[in-house]
């Protein structure tokens, strides 16, 4: 597994405002969207392309276009939905699959309650998006499912990561073609499974506590 922490002043600025407990939901959603777009730029550095011919108003030349099979973007419900627009804005040809996963707040174990994805992901590049890599349980389960379906290149885009979650990913996904792209690896997880200093519950801050 490869880890890429995006070091950029715009990323740091937006992340700081996301962390601020006074930031309201509309602002949080807008900033998360903007931050994902910046992370997506880095996360798609190895997106597959093919050469194509193109005619400019001046002459014939060639360039590149995103190739087939189309990349797949998979938001993990619920909070990953807040990252979907930012990803597909940069990946206009992407297909979108959905994985609904919930973490038991006592055992911190992840379980799947909804799944809508192609069964066969052979040869596909997959971008899985979830704001918080905390214990790693949810992302590991999601990525193992994507690899089981044949995905041969998986990039997880997360706003924030905890060192404990990164360690779990490195252990459980050793030897797999997985990259994690994040704005920060924070200090630690607290006893409730929250990232410290973190930004609180990402889903609640985006969508409220419904
Ligand atoms: N999920 C969140 O939303 N926040 C955390 O800090 C950890 C997991």
C-alpha cells in the first residue's frame, strides 16, 4: 500500500476551516467538496489514458483522453457522498458505484448494509471515497470487496487519516495495488474511535444527526 499526504497551502487552509467546530454545515459541505477536488487532482495522477488524434482550428495533432474501461468512483455511504461531486468533476467519464457501510460504535467493526456496483471490476481503476480513515475497518472491508470483484488498481481518497488506521491498512492490504491519498495523518485515535485532533463526526457535520 502507498500513502500520499498532499502537502499544499490550499489543502491546509481548507482543512483548518473544516476542523473548526464553528464551521456550519453548508460551509463544511462546500469546503469538503473543494478539498476533494484538490486531493482528486493528486489521486488521479496515474489514471489511465490513451493517445487520440485531435484537430485544432490550426492543425492536426494528438493528445490523450481517459481510456476504457471507465474508472469507477465508489463513495462509502453516508459521509462519502459529500465527496462524490468533487471526484466526478475531475473524472467526467467515471461510473459511480455505492457501498453503504456502518461502523458499530461499540465494537468499531464495519458491516455492509447496501451495495450497488458492477460484479466484475476486472481491469478497472477504482477510486473509493470516505472522509475519515479512523480504525481502518470500513476501508479495509470496502477495498477487499473491490479487489474480490477484480479491481486491479484502488485509490482511497480520505480527508483525514489516523496513524492507527494507516497501520491497519498497511497490514491488511499488504501486497495489494492500493494507494491512500489524504490531506493529513493526524496524531491518534481516541477511545471512542475519533481522530484527534480530527474534525469530529464528518457525516454529522455534513448532514446533521438525522
Ligand atoms: N468517523 C468520523 O466521522 N470521525 C472520526 O473522527 C472518526 C470516524
